[in-house]
């Protein structure tokens, strides 16, 4: 393998997803770096690094999920600590990139929070960002540093190939996910359908029509994330009403906020397949959920970055 110019690498983690961090480091054959991320009595975040990072290729694993502001500040303060300790390179490994849904001005006086967070990470000291399935791919352009944008779809595709579902149709829950549905349908040799919906207000959706043949078919809805689950549950209900034989769902990021668990529990889905970019607390676990790990992909990507090998070859 090619040498990246760093004699060693170390992997650290904030508090957002220690289970995933442990899984990644186990695959990489490296112990998790010694660091404490705690809070002072007034709620401010305290970071202590208990080993040297001088000249080292450092990786910080931290999803900016709920509580998003705490997790984001932990990441920023950890990077600042490493920058001031003369780390050779600081790589922010962010399996779930929060604030990504505000990626443009949809109306007057809207902030673009995806760009704000990008600026914060760069200013804090990030030399590279490794993330997965950004809500909008163009967010990569908000950074003036390298961004390795990993794709979770091959993990989902591999799972459904093993299931060997007959009469399969991949369904996009809205027009914005059509490209994702096509990318999933191609290796599965399945047709696609599209749910045409109108969203009257934020976090509420109304089903309008189904484009494509789903009658007596086994449908799998695919999206980048499931948040309040209104969109995907309404889509599942509409598919069954239009004559689908069965309905399942899959997504990369299990945000699962608000009434998501109740909605999915009452939904038409036989199964909901999710990736573990966000930790699943006990109250979020459900018998319908099938969790697949992103740890092998992140571990391999981090090793390739350290050795200056290609990331794109992982998806060829």
C-alpha cells in the first residue's frame, strides 16, 4: 500500500455513537483513543485527550444526531484540541451529518445551516470529512477541504439480494428520491414506482398518486432517512390501498424523531431495514426493524484514506 506520509493513525470518538466507534476500531485492529468528553456543571463541554496526537493521522467518529447541538460541539471542541496539540491531520468521521436538510434558501430569510456547519467544521480544524448519504449531494461543495461521501445503498442492496424477493418493485416515496430508487433497482433487476405527494406544511405529507405498476407486487420503499416517518408510512398505506401484495421500507439514517416509532408500529410495513449511522436507544428499538452495520465500510474507507488508496473503488 502507498504511504500517506503519516507513520501512525489514531481513532477517537465523541459520545454520540460509541457502539459504532467500538465496532469500527475492532475491525481496524486499533484500540479507541484515550479521551474524555464530559460536561462541566454549567453544561459546557469539556474535552481531555490522554495520549499524544502530535504528527498523527487522527480520526474522530461522531454522528451529529440528537442531541445534535451537543454532539456537534463535542466534535468541534475535540478537533480544536487536536489542532492545538499539533495533530498531523484531523479527519471528521460523521456517519450522519445533521442540519443537512436546510441546504438552500427555500424562501426569503432562510438560513443555509448545512453550509454553516461545514464552515464550523473547517474553522475548528477539520482537514477532511468522511460522511454517508448526505441529504443533498451538493453539500460536499460547501466544504473547501476533501469530502469522502460514502454510499449506504450497496449495503441495503446486498441484503435484499439475499432475500431474493419475487415480484419486487422499488418505490421512491417522493420525486426527490427517484435517483436513489433507480440506483437500488438496477442491481436488483427490479422496476421502480414513484409516490407523487404534496406536503402542505413541514413534517406533514399528503399522498396524491402512485406512478408505476405496483398491483400484486412486493414493494420496497427507499429513502435517505426516516425522521417522523409520516412520508414513508403514508406511502406504505397508499401502496397497499392501490393493491400491493406487501410493503417494506429501507433507509440509511434512522433519525426516528417525534411520533416515528408509533407510526411505524401501526404501519403496513412487514420490515423496516435501517443502517446504524445513528444509535438506536432502547425506546427506538422495534420488532419490525432490521439493523445493518456501516462499520465495515467506514473501517475500510478510513484505512484507505490513511494509505492514500482509492475510496471510489469500494463502489465500482
